C-alpha cells in the first residue's frame, strides 16, 4: 500500500498572501508534516530504479567528476602531441589547411566539453556545511545554493528559477543584484565564473598553432655559372680554321699546323653584349630550382676584365695646348668643309673620344689590348657660344678626364640575390691572370676561351669607340659613337636658351650638357670595370655550366608554427581553476554522502505535493510567489529515502 507524504497547509491562499506571506521558522515546516496534508502517492518500484534528488550513489559522483576531468587532461595531452607533429610541416593545399583548421578546433572543444560536464557536476554538490542542528539533514544545493536559501527564508519563485538555472554571466549578476545574501553567494559566483571560463579554451587554443613563413634553411641548389672553355669557336666568333704545312729539314714529312683566324665577334654574341651593356643594371636570369622566395649565392668564373689607370690633364694635353697635335681630346680643332659654293670653316670642340689598340709584347702570340676613354668633365655649350673663329677657350677653365684600360684574364666573383621575384647581382675581380691572349691554335685547351675573350673585348670596344663634338655653331655631333645610346656611362642632355649675338638680336639656341653618370661617383675606371663585369654576367643565360652548392634559401611556402608555451599557459590556467572547483566539489560530495541530481523528474517530485503551488500557478504574478523548501525522509526497504518538497510560504 502506498504511503502518503503530507505537506502542511493551514491557511487559504490568495495572490497577496501567496506573494507576501508571513515567514515561518524552519522547524515549523518540519513539525507540521501531519496536519492538513494533501495526499501524494509515489511508486516505490520506480524509486529503486531512478535515483531521486540527493539519493544517487556517492561513488557515481566521484566517477563522473574524476572521469571527465581526466578525459579532459588526456585530450589536452593529445592536443599537445598533435600540434607537435604539425609543427614545422608545410601547410599544403587549401583543402589540407581546411581539414587542419577543423582538426585543431576539435581538441579544445572536447576539452571544454569534458570540463564543463565535470565542473557542473561539482557545482551541483556545493553545500552549506553549517546548518541548524535541528535539521539533522544535509541540504544539497543547486547553483547558487538555491534550496538552502529557500529553506532558511522564503524567496520569489522567479528568483528560485533564476538561481537554479545553469550558471551564466547574466543570471549570476542578476542573482547577486536581487538576492539579499550577496556576500555568501560570491564564493559560488566565483566557482561558476571558473566553470564558464572553460569555454575560452576553444577560442585561444587554436591560436597556438599558427601559419608562418617557412624559415630560411641551408639547401643544396644547382647554380648556373660561366665556363668559356666549352664554347664552340663558331658560336662566339667569326673565325675560320686555317691549315699550315711546315716542313722540317731532313724530314720529308711536313708538319700540319691549324689555327683559328679571328675576324670579329659573332653577330649573336655582339648583339647580346650590346643589349647587356645598354642597361644600367646587371643582367637577370631565372632563379635556380629550390631558391624559393629568397636566396643568395656566389659563384666564380674566368672572363676578361679591365685594369684601368686614370689619365690626368697633362696626359690628355701633354703640350698644354688644347688643340695641339699630341692632344688626345682636341678642344677645338679647325674643321674646313668644301661645298659647291666654296668652303666653310668651323671649330670642333671634342667632349668625348675613345679608341682601342693591340700592342705586341715581343712574341707572336703575346699582345695587349688597350681601351682609352676620354671626356670633358662638366661640359656645356653655353660658355662656347660667344667665342668666335680662332678665339680658343682658356685651358685652365676646362678639366678633361680619362682612363686607359688593359684587357686581362681575371677571376670574377659574382654575388646574386633573389628576393620576391626581384634579382640583384654584382661582380668583383678577385684575381688577375695577365693580358688576354690571341693564341688560337686548334685543339689547344685555351683556344675556345681565348676566342670568346677576343669577341667580348672587340664588341666592348665597338660600343665605346668613336668621338663626339660641338661645332661652335649650335650643333652637337654624336654619330661616330654608340657610347651615348648603348651604354649608361654618360649623360647628354639639352635645353633651349636665349642667346644674344655681339651687337645682334637675341634668338633661342639649344644648350647641351655632358657629364659622367652620377651613379659612378666621378670614377670613370670603376664605371668601365662595372660595365664590362655586367656584360660577362649576361652569359649565365647561355647555360654553359652549373654546379651544386649549399646555400641559405627562404622557401616561398608556409608552415605550421606551434607555440607550446602558450598552449601550456592556457591549459595550465584552465586546469588550475578547474582543479579548485573539482576539489571543492569532491569535498562537498564527501560531506553530503550522496550525489546531487537536478533534472525534470526531481523538479516535478519537489512541487507535486503542494496544493498551494498548484493554485498559484494560474495567477498572473506566479513568479512573485514566495516559496520555502524542506527535506523529508521515509523508510524504503531498510534505508531512508530523502526528498525535497517546495510549498508556498
């Protein structure tokens, strides 16, 4: 036969009395359990299978809390191991990055889920240990000690509902603002805040595995270089193979002798040299495989170089006369031109002159090739317009400069840097090997190189040789040289100015300005050497030879970068705070002796026996009804089944 659990019901209820009823002592609730009660039946067969509020086994509480905590620790360790495996790995395709992004969000989400389950179970165990002695029962509290509060004094049902809700920032603030016992609730609010902070793991943990530029590292790379020994003479030169028969006395058999007769550079090489010399920058080529977005390397090669000596003003005008017969830069020279009407005479003011020569050194195959380049520094025609015929300028007002350079075999060291599809290269001579040779016998190991060097030197001479002058009548003539159009050594500019003849009218006249390029800092020798060095670099694109070298490269790829210290800091903070909640929850579980459970079944059981609550449920201000809670126990097969009931105050 079912037993009845009765709730005291002494006075009728009205909205006013329900909402603002007088307080009763906590002992009165328990002492009136046999008067004016409403019958409430329960099924004992179900109570043994379904744990009621505060009736669950204590062991199940320990297992729930500790198992989820250790699961969270295990997943965090797996998180660290997984990120450690990805550290330094290339990111790969967009599809791979997408799956890695999902993968690195799964771990912190799982950690947060396991911790939240365990911590919320801990919050359910929190109790107020110091209870009235007359109660003789441990009162188990939900979030913010709701049941304990309504046991001591009545509270509105809306506040009880708010307190019993899952802990969030908003309802925690609302409880602290509405409850009259704020100080005693702060500790639980702190524990609830720790529980909510666990969700931050899913925000901050993925940031410990970032995508970064792959750092520079040493890598073996195939580097192109220059080797003129492998060049076929027909490729580099206009040369014919000539055969000579030399007979020796006393020997009827003649000696066959073959040599290459050099006539000039090949058309292809000549154009290649002119193109490379016409740029103020060094030639470029494709970066080697494996260079990535940035790499720098050096390589050495043998090529012709210029060994230059600066020419002084005395070297250029030995006799001190600007128009002497020994002058290397006539300034001016009388020019007589015959025409159908007679002849005309003008003065030629040379401001540029270049020539080359081949001097024999004593043996038939030993010679030295020289290149002379002379120019007038800071030349402009405005100071010459007023001079008449045979009225020459004062030499002290002008400063001719020049350089005499000898072609020599030299070892270059080239430095090339690639950075984000931009290339910069430079050369410097590290070793000199003497004058270039015109020894071109067939079959010799140096023949291919000698013919290549002669072709380069000859093309370079053709580029710079010739002269340019001003005729004193307003015109500049530069047709005899390519130096101003194909080489970045000099600047020739002009503008229009008004000129007044002596006792004559004023008329516009073109003024010309000529100077060495400012990029060479006034050093003609350095400019010539750099220009020829850049010309030799153009042959890298001929793919003559290559070698492997270990160089520092920066790949144009990205990789995963794992900050283990940051992950340890975040997880350490989260688990440290969680440990406080878990330790306190386990303590409360130990004190309670049973596991607190809050679900719909137990909420219905807590309210089913109160007719006062049933009557107030239809009232519009049901949320303002004051309620009070009490614990009852009844024997159940040798044990006491503990139940909590709610009734209006």
